[in-house]
């Protein structure tokens, strides 16, 4: 049966009139409308200068939002009252015995804050990211020693978006601008839980990538050693720095690592093994002779570089000065050049002269990436559904004839069953891209307005709707239609005179969004 042109015209007019308030609502106040996509679906950036490095060196420019540790904000006040508005990703800040990547973020299952046992969101197939949520990164540094935390200067967050294909193409989703959400800057005193909030609400069908960065400042070379501190390769610490008497001793590390918890370390006082032998000064060279040097007796005259082997302690000694040795053997002591284990660092004595690396007293800052994670596609939220189905009404289709006594009588009484086009509005937007659950039946019902496809000018439907399966809507409500009845004025023809008047009745309907319904039959994973 062909659909009359007037049916198409009325259906188009109906859809247009009902969509207009939604577009006005979304563009006017940034409120959530029918689906909707955030403007700027490509990478969103906000560049700030990371300029709080204490040494003023190694400063870098990060893309995104950069926070100083002293000004990292608290979570939004609504997090405890309206957690559905936020997607909170939780991590613990860990240090690694790896000077290339000294810090990293480890996913956390739970973070307790105040009276809330767990503020972390579970992001999976049944709990996806949804359009309009605000992304918050919670970082728990409670177990990180303060000495290591002090080596980080800033926290930076950047979120980029790659626009994906719609997961569900069935509901109506006009392209409207999604509003932004803001946070109050509230400091948590003496807290080591930090919150980085991306200020722009998530847009539907976008694929976010989150990156957390920081600046690591190693200890300045030539300073006293400190506990629980990350020392990169080539680090230099000093012993006996502030004493008025005695020489300072320098220790360096080749491999780097994290110093231990004991302070101060029991650094063994080094001894260069110098031996005064009248006019000659010998220095302990160890148990291996210098290459290319001739071995000489101790007695007699010497020039700098002469090598003497002491058979008592089995060490070789090299003359530092020229001159004549004494008549009697001096005490040849062994040099003490200790290596000191310290946590995962091993320090090696490098002498009393400052190494060239500490000529500049500043440390070189290092930009590090704490975490980069690709998140699953954000689910769109839908308010409007356009469906077609069949409605069964309590109103009756009646026909009339004449009895044998020529009196008008009712000859048939059939229920009104109509093909109907529905436009449904759900006040609470639905995530129609997630798998359907039986509890979805009990969500806030939608309001459906429909018209008959066979009699669009004389048969209308208004009711409450729920989704009983993905893309299948059950509607119950009232029907207002023209029904045939006997005319009070007798007719003169072969059939009784009739008249059509509007009558009200009840109806029940099942309607389908055929595009999405057929797609869900052949693509079981489409709602994931």
C-alpha cells in the first residue's frame, strides 16, 4: 500500500517541530541534547610553559594543561554527589630503578578519599565512557618517599581526540556543540593525592588518548648525599663538605639508582696510600704494575714515575716526586678507595679534587612521560528515536448495514490495528551503544508521539515508552482517532448513513528502528 503524500508531509513536519527545541536547548546553554558532538573533534590542545623548575634549567613546553604540585586542584564537589558526571581514572605514582624512566604511573583499582571508599571509575564494556562526562586523572603518591616526590616539579595532562565512526547509527544524533564543565580550584592540605581534570566534557564517538607528563630534576652535582633519592649515572656527592678541617672527598656513580633509607651513609674515609720516603713520595698503584714501567729497588735516587714492588703487601708503588730515598724502609700503607653500596646505587671514591662535572652547580632537568593511554571510544547519548511499528487500539473499526426489518445494525466490530510512525523523546538520555540489559526497562520512560501511516490526518497516538530490547520500543498510551458511527440523520441509500467523530481510547505498540534493529541482528558486537 502506498503512503499518501500528506502522510509524508505530516511526518516531516512533526519531526522538524520536535527537533527544534532540542537544537535550541543544546546551542543555547550547552546542555546535553540528542546525542551531540563536541566541537573540535580533532586534537584539543592548550599550551602552557613548564617554568617552575627550581634550577631554571631544562625547562620544557608541554601541550595541554600544566599544574604545579602546590596548586593541583581537589576533585569537583559533585564527584561524591553525582559520580555519573565524571570518569575518574586512578593511578599510583611509582619510582623505578631506571634512570631513563625514573617515574611512572601504575593503574590503581581503588583510591579512598574522605568518606568515599573508592572514587575510581570502572571503565569496561558495561561501564563505558559516555558523552558529557568529565575526565579526571587521580594520582596517589602516598607511598612515594617525599624526597623522590620533591624531584618532580610539575604535572601535565593532555587529552587528544580521534573521531571514530558511530557505534550505533539508529537513534537521532544531530551535530551540536557540547558545553564545557569547569572545576573549582580547591587545595587538599597535606595530601599526596593529586587530581588532574580535563576541563572539556567528552564528546560522543571520540577516541581519547590521555598523556601525563612531568619534569624530573636530579640532585645537583657535588651536594651531600640524601636518602631515598634518584641519582642518574654520573652523579657526584661529597663527603666532609662543610668541615673546616680535612679535605672533602668526592664519590661518583656510574650506573645510577635510588639511594637507601639510612642517613648518613657510613662512607669509609678514603686514603690515597701516600708514603713519604725522605725526598720521594710514593703512591699505592695497586696489585697490577703500570704498563711500560721498569721495576726498581726502593733505595737510591729516583725520578717521578719509577715503580717499586713491595713484597710484603704485594702492591706496586709509583714515585710522584724525584729525589733520594731514605736509608730505612718506611711503612708502605695500602690506599683505601672504597666502593659504597647504597640502596641500588654503588658509589666509587673519585678523589679529593672536584670532578669536572660539578664545575656547573646546576642539574639538567629531564622531561618524562608518566603514562600515555588510548581509551575506548566514548559512547554517544541519545534523547530521540524515530521508529515505525504496529499499534493495537481499544477503539473499534465498525461497519453498518440494515437488518431484515430495515433497521440500521452494526455488522462488524474489529480492533483498530494501525501502522504507526513514532518520534520518541527520552528526558534522560540513553546510551544506546551499550549492550541492552533487562534493567533498562525500568529507566525513565520516554514520551512518544505517533501518527498513523494509513490515516495520518485522522489517527494520532501519545504514550509512554520503554526500550524492551535494543532498538525495540514498547509504547502504552492514548489513541485519538476518527471512528465511524451511525448518523443521527437517516440515510436514503443502500447502507445506513454514518458519520466520523474523534474518539479517545488506549493502545499498545511495538515499534522498531529498522536500521539499528537489523544491524544488531547481524552484528552482535555493534553495541560494545
